[in-house]
C-alpha cells in the first residue's frame, strides 16, 4: 500500500536561477495537463465517446499537450515514487490537484508505467485509444498490462504515445545493484570518450561533437533516472586519470545542480556540454607545465591562465557543427575562473554579470578541483571543509544560491568523506540521505570499530534511523583525514 500523499509547502520564488520562467511555466501548464488528463479519463469512464463532455475534454487535453510540446520541444510525464515530473520539472502537489495526482500515480503504478512520452502530431483519437484502454480493469500483472497497452497502441497505428517502464524503485536491493551497474557503465564510458576528445585536441585535431554529445546525453539520462549512484562515483577521483575524470565529474555535478535549480532536460544538456568542455583550453598547454611539481614561473602561470580563452578558440572549431550549443560552452570556458566579483582571470575591463551556466560550472569545478589529488596537490582537502570554504569565504567568488543548492545536493558530509562517529567508529560516507531534513545524517559504511579493528565487509548504516527509544544510535562528531588512517576511500564506494 502506498503512503499517503504529502502536500508541498507554498511555492518559493526562485528568481536568481534565471530558469524560473520555464520552471513556473511547466509547473503551471504541467498541472493543467495532469488535471485535464484525469478529467478526460473520468469523462471516458462516465459517458459514451460521442458525448460532448468527452469531446471537449479530449480537445482540451490535445491542445495543452501540443502547446507544451511547441514551447518545450518535448513532453514527458514521469512518475517516480510519490512524485510526478513533466519533462525534468517536478510538479508541486496542492489541494487543487490532489485527486488527479493521486489517481494518476495509482493508475501508472498499477499499469507498470514509469513514463508517458508524447510525440509530435498527437491527436484526439490517439488520446481516446490510449485512455479508454488505460482505465479498463484488468487482472494482468503490471508489466503485462504495459505490454498489452503498447501492443494496443501499435495495432491502432498510434505512434505518438510511448510508454516507458518504472525507473527508480530504490527499495528493492536487486534494483539498487542494477542502478549502480548502470551508473558505473555511464561513468566509465564517459571517461573513455572524454579521453578520446581531449587527446584528439592535444594532437591538433577537431574534436567530434558526436562523441561529446554522447557523453553528455548519457550523464543527463542517468541523473534524471537516479542521481545518487553517479554522484557517488565522482568521489573515486582517480589520480592518474585526473584530467579526464575532472571533466566528467564537473559535468555530473553541474547537471545534478541544474536539475535542483529547475532546469529542463534540454537546458541540462546544454549545461552538461558546457561543463564537460570547460577546461578544453588546457589541451593547448604543454603537459609539462600543467603537471609541474615545482612553483610555476611567471611565464608558465600566464600560460595556465590562458586556458579560458584558448578553450574559446578550440570551441570555435566546433561552431560549424552545432552553433547554439557551443556559444554557451564558449561563455563558460571563458568565465569559469572569473569569479562573481571579477577578481579572477581572464581580467576584464568592463563590468559584466557571469552567466548562470558559468556560475554553476564554477561551483562544480571549484569543488572537484579542491577535493582531488593531483601532482601538485598530494593532500586534497576534505569535502566538508571545501563546501564550508565555498559557502563562507566571499573571496572564492561563488554564487551563494548555487553553493546552497550544491550543499543540499551533496549533504554536509559529501560522499567520500571519512568521518568519526560518537561511538568512536570510523566510517566512509557512501551517499547523501535522500531526505532533505537529514543533511547531517548520510548513509555510511563503518570501516573500523571503536578499537580500530577493520570491519570486513564494512557495515552499511543509515544514520537517520532511530532505535526503539527514538534516539540515534550513531552520530558524526568530526571528519578525518583518510591518509592518516591509510584508508583508500575509493575502495569503499563502488
Ligand atoms: Fe579551468
Ligand atoms: Fe576545471
């Protein structure tokens, strides 16, 4: 039995993100779409198909769907747990849509439907064929119900409605393993493709936009599907592959952040591409300078700080392949070290406001760079200290709203943090707690007991769980340096 629906608090205004128009449009018209969807289902159930109530409902539903598609270039209704998403935007539940939301969640769950994708040219007839079948009582198991709906649509020649399976039921352990595998595959493939792209630029060739797009698409899909596993993988931070994993990590953080800030799938794609390519200008700087251990000479420092505009030049080569996308990527390559107060580099003479995409990438980039081990940074900073610095030191020039969203995304103790518990056990944080009010209570793996004996295998614990008296059996008291204990964090994450 599903838990009762919880109402969302009143809508906060989010003007800083610059995405409010799309988000609020999708929330408003997405809600209308759901109400109309529900109304049409009811009309079909109550009246004969030729009745004006049915006709009117079908016309309205088709009109709303077409309007959203024309504006957003896509229309996907996705059901995940207790939430409904239109494209990547979660609809807010309030008293006016309580009945329609609850009904839709139930009918999708019972029919084994996770997503309904609408394609161009959707007609009233297609809706009628689909909805009259959707609500018909059936004793078939849910997967078979979806299959039979798909077959029914195909027989009727209706190609404008596509039905996808449920995607994230994280409670089933098999499903969780499956999700981790999928995230692993996406991550490994992304690093390999990024390596190809960066190496081809190093050799003076034009990188293939197709390869870049493949990486970004994979990451966006994975984040929309289930973000926790992919974010967890960023904590591995492979020293030898830093250049490639850094680009992929920044892309993952940026897309997950963009999603929190309410961006649409298409905007996430553009953001991901810009994030993946933010340091592409470094491929035009000799590796001996990039990886130099000793202090840099003035000349070498100048070469490093040239990477933002060198990146713009590399991206110009892609311009012929896909103009609109690379324009945003050029801005990000140029602005990602500039800082909000313009105290970074390249130095600019005229006042300017950084683009939202640059602000997001700067946060993702700053975090990944500071928490990684590199040739000249053998001891990385603990993730929690980096987040605190980004939030509290204005000289970092990070956008406070973006940093706040980032802390919400990662939790106060991000994945990969080694922590000491009040039981004197040592543990590695493996994922943020999905519940927003448990930022300081992540999921951990205990690696050693109070006497310092290693636990094999490590014990997985959710710090938000209370015991029979309603108390927390374990609480984090501080973070610790993994090197001091000879712990390789990566061993505990995958
Ligand atoms: Fe950079
Ligand atoms: Fe970077």
